[in-house]
C-alpha cells in the first residue's frame, strides 16, 4: 500500500531534513514543494510550512515564489496546514526583526524581540506550554502540560491578557509559554490551521507525538504526561540543558571515530600512540539521544582536509544521526571559507548550508571566530558583513551560529596594566598573583592570541553569533569540574546563551555549575564516552538535587 504523502514547503533556508526524518519515521512519505508548477496547491492534502532564520527573508521568499495566494486558497479549502517556527510567525502581521515586511496578517498581532535584561536572547532550550481553556484530561494536538518542547528564537508574539482575550474572541485557540517575565504565543489553532513557535521535530518523543496527532488530525488528544510538579522553577522557565559532545576525527587507519583528549592530546600513551577510539559517532549520538540528551554536538577536530567539502565525512554522520536523533544537532570544525583539493573556493556560507541540509541545526565556529574578532577590533569595532559569523547568521538567523571559545587562564599582578577584562581570582597564581584574565587560543590550544575571551565573546555577539560554547584548556580532561570564574565572567560579557564545557567528570559537576553560575547549558563528553555515567544518571542526580530537567519517556 502506498504511503500517504505529506507536502512540505521548502524555501531552501534551513534544516528540513530533521522534519522529513520525523514524518517518515511516523510512516508517511514527504514531498517538498520549492516552486509552484501550476500556481496552486490543489493536489496537496496535508501541508507543512516550516521556517528558520530571518522573518523578512522568509516572507519575501514566500511572496517571490508565488506561495501567498495559493496558501490562502488552501486554508479556505479546509485542508490541514501546520506552521513551524518562522512558519508560525508568517501568520502574524509584522515583526520587529523586519518591520518593513508585511506578514500574512492571519493573526492580528506583531512580533517583538525578547527583553534581554533578565535572560539570554535568543531563547534556546526546552520549555513547557499551556493550552488556554483546555479540559483537564484533553489538550490540542498532544501539547501536554507535562511535556517539554524545543524553542530557539529571539522574536515572539509576546501577549498581554488583553491580547489573549482579543485573539480568542477572533476564534483562535492559544497555547502560551513563559520566558523570563514575558508570556508569548507558543502555538495557535483555528479550524484547519495549527502552528507552533517550537520545533516538534526536535522535541523528542513529545514532538513526534504532536506531529503524528496533526497528521492524523486528532485535534483533541488525551493528556499523556500530567503537568510535573517540578522541584525547581527556573528564572527563565527553561529546563537545565544537558548536552552530549562528540569529538570526531579519523584515526591512523582512516576510520571515523569518537575520541577524547587530555589537554587536547587525543593519542593513546601506549599501543603505538594511535588516536584514542571511544566508539562510532552515529551509534553514540543515538545512544545519548535515548539517554535523554537535550542536544548532541559533533566537533570535527581534523577538518578532513583532503576531502572535497561536498563529500566531507561529517555530512554523512549528520545525515545518519538526524534519522534517529530527534533533538538539536550542532556541528563544528571546518565551518569557514575553504579551498577544495581541486582549487575550488567555497565560502563559509555554502559550507554551512551543506551541513544544515544534512541535518545540522547549528554550526560552531572556532578559529575563524578569533580572526573575525581580531579584525573587528582592528577595524574600530565595525562589522564588515563578510565574516562567516555574519554571512551565516544573516541567512539562517543568529540562533544557527555558535562560537567555540578555547581560553586559557593567564595570571597578572596588576590589572591596571592589562588590556583585557580581568577578574580577582580565588585561586592565586604561582607567584601569588590575585588577578587573571582568560587568553584566547585557537587550533586546539596550539596558537595563543593577544585577545581576551571576554573581548572575543563581545565582538562575536556584535557580529551575529547566537550562542557561546565556552571551553577551558586548563580544565579539559581533568574531570575536576567546570571553571565557575570563567563562566561568570563570560555571562557578564554577553546577553546570548552560554554553554559550559570542559572539566565535567561526574554528575555533581553538572549540579554545581548550574547552582554556582547563571550558565544556560552544560556539556559533557569523556565521562559519557567512557561509560562512567549515562546522561540519564546525570539528569536523575540533578533532579534529586533540586534542578529542573527534561525527562523523556524513552530515557535509558
């Protein structure tokens, strides 16, 4: 029997592979619509409008490709339509992000940017939703109050009680979420229209259930997860994010392996000094997803210099991982302007586009972020619009760009003589120095730069980065816990989310970093790879010690 077809509008502006994988996982076939051959959507029975990145760019493309009138006709016909993220935002009147661009105006409300005075912006993480007016044992399209869904956005339909009353009077059923002190629209339902600000295809089992409910048109579904009496109400409303990271490279036999080093040395001290092999990247990624990882990060630490970009092994890793891992995937390493072995020059934006199409949700930029920051300051604090951070974030949104920072503590005796932001440390230096700053390195710590991590992160935020992956060379491979002083300094420097990395060796370290800093997420690697602890064990420990974490039904 032929599978039922679900059509997806593809404006070629982001990762749709994960959505395709989710729909196919549920037993359907996916057909993408990039252009309208006959100017209509009459042949379509189920339609999804997903989007990422800039509101203005997305709506302009929708209009330029002639989708607006056919979409309105489709809605008027009563056939089911689902919007996701910017697909939802398209239904609003306009956005502060692109005030000159008119949305479809189906929802009589403007979108505005979150206030970053009390929280990180963009919102990146797992939040709960509340369907307004739903019955105690029923909810719309499986948006259960006990489930967590993955959000990643800077702009939202922020609502007052008056806005809610007005929209409900206009026939909209609303689901709302709270980020910090602001309440915003998480989903809307009206007749055959259903749209979510969050990404169900990246929301684990809860998201798959929601997509299936839409495709089966089971609008009123029984609540599966009762609202949790969380041990902690976080200031933002988000759960404490736990990320599993895999350092991927080829070993001396040419095999692609997950490895982990001590102070960035990934070779065994015996057995001929081959690259430490801790497993296969795709299998390990799926294992961590099933253990409850909130995100999975792949760091390509060799860049595969002898391979054409379009054949880079990490592309296949992402394609395969995205089939079974329904949480956000980040890839780092080699996201820069490159020259293929045949001499072809490929800009960083095109490299990133290949990774997004393969299944990545975010790309991580390391050494090129340092170069961009150095040039930013050399240029009098001005953006050129040409760096990888700028070109990628302009096309895909700032939430798609992570900078990976590798700082090393440098002690100083007199902060007045230092050009960089210093802290008074609780851990004096070898000569009794009471102050230090964190000096930036690149190339796996091999190259030292005359730049502080504080200044680097500030420059990259202005260039368009949406998140900081904060490593620490001093802590890497030590299993002694995270560097709280570094984390707190960088959190004070930027308003974008910060991920703590380097030093995690046991569940207590995750508890400690969330209780001693305002970090947005914490990353672990070696302790998971070596089988010392599972992600589930870390999350269970955190919850037992009063921290709010996402609990997935499949957690192993």
